[in-house]
């Protein structure tokens, strides 16, 4: 896919943009098992990335990704909830082993197999609790083609920089719907540059000053690399509950949060004297923008926050939402997952939600809640 400086209108879908952005950011392997609505990513990545391995199932997918990541590749896969459910144990393994990879999770209507061709935003709560011990992996979510392009690349960069699995959360409509778009609007993307650790001695999990261990691939020909998915010390040797091993686990908890600012992405469109803030993410953000635009045209001030980084929750979201008398959070589910991640199970009176099941949220639904 060529990106030119002059206007270049094309008919394209989000799957093509995600694949191209991740390839330019440094992803060099796709491993996958086809599933609706992630099939286009499987198709495009098979032609675009240097290595493509069709796996026999989703468990194998993550195991192969872990092996490739250990060998120095930057692997990507794409799936939806039924497949992701099978991957969770191996995601935990990759998290503990500190292996960089990106999982594109294309949401569809659940529970279980649900409806394969109906979109949703119902997997966020699952992602918050999928790592045993309550630890978090970075979760990014694009809004529109340009933002999806940038955040898909950031997902790859974050995975490599932090040595961690990263989830790129999207939905059926964003990945499968084709529409016109000007490719000249896209930013340039550069691959993440890795630097091999110097010296003759190497400990796989010896953290640097930034709390992240330097990465050295297995079979590098010079130094031993020990990877371990169980509780381990800095050398990667299995330990029960020694102070060094437990400190390593605490470092995993701190790593994503300590570097959160480096991958915090959001869009904040504030209006002076606005008492209400509309909050959204992903596919529903387009309806939120249209609603906010219409409300402003009617003479009422209202602000908008579109979250790009969903986990861990950036502190700036609380700073922004704390400025408003009312906060209206819109997302395509019926249990207010993002709202409850932010504010707890018992939502404050000033926090209102707009949800939907089996359909996209219309701008008018958001408008009505704001104008109540």
C-alpha cells in the first residue's frame, strides 16, 4: 500500500490499515487461525508480512507467537472472543516471560460464539481481569482510520519497548466496513529500533533503569537466554517465593503503569463553560462526535473525550472527567464496562451511560441523554 503526499482517495477498510501500520512499525510475522470478523486481517497479513503461519487453532497460535517472539520476531495475530478465550492461558505465559507481541481483538456480539457478524464493545472487562494476579497489559483502541493507523503502530512499538503482549482492541464495523479515505492524511511510521545489550554476561530478567530487561533472542550464538513462565529470578531460574523472584513479579505489575505516559493516547475537545462531558472510544466515538457537534449547533456547550488507551487507565482521564458536573459515557454494550472500570460498580450520580446490544449507538441516543 503506497502512501503519497498528494491526495490519494481509495476505498479501504480498517483491516488493511492495521496490517500496513503494524508492518511499517516492525511487525514481521503473522500467526493466526481464521475467525469472523477478523478474517480480513488474516488475509492481508498473509500477503504483507515477511512470515505467515496458519495455525491449526488459537492455542497453537499463541504458542507459536511466543516461540517466534523469543527468537527475535515481532509477531501479530488477529482474533475475536471465541478464539481469544482459548489464548488467555498463553497470553499469561507470554506476559510472565516478557515476550513482545500484538493481539488484534476484533469484538463481536457475545456471549460465547454470539453472533459472528454483529459488532459490539463487550470485551473490555475481560481484558482487565485476564492476567492471573490482576496485572494489566496495555490495551489500545483506535477511533477512525487515521487514529487506527497511528495506534496500531503504537501497539507494536509499545510491545517491543516494554517487552509485553499488547492488545489492539477494535470491532467488526471498524475492520470490515469499506469506505473512502485519503491515504495522504496518514502519518509516516518508522520501525522500532532494538539495541542488543552489551557485555559478555546477560541475565534475561535483569531490569534496566527503566525497569525493563534488555532483550536478547534465544540462539543468539553468544550468550545464554533463559525464559520462564513460572515465578523466577533475574536469570530466569525457577524460584518458589524468594525476595528476588517476588520483586520480579512486582516489577511486572509496575512496568505497564510506570511507562503509561509513553503510550497514553486520547483526544480531548473541550468547550468553555461546558457542564457536560461526553466520553467514548472505538466505533462509538463517531456517533459521539456527531452528537456533540449537533448539540453545539443548538447552542449548548458540551465537551468530548475519546479514549485511545483503555488499560491501564491513565490518570489524565480522571483529571478531565473531574472538571464536569455530568459525564455521559457511551459504549456498545449494556453493562457500562468502561464506565465501571473508571468509576466502580456503583456509578456516581453525575455519571450517566448510553449503551446498546446488537446495534450501533445512534447520535440521537447520546444527544437525548446529554440534554436531559
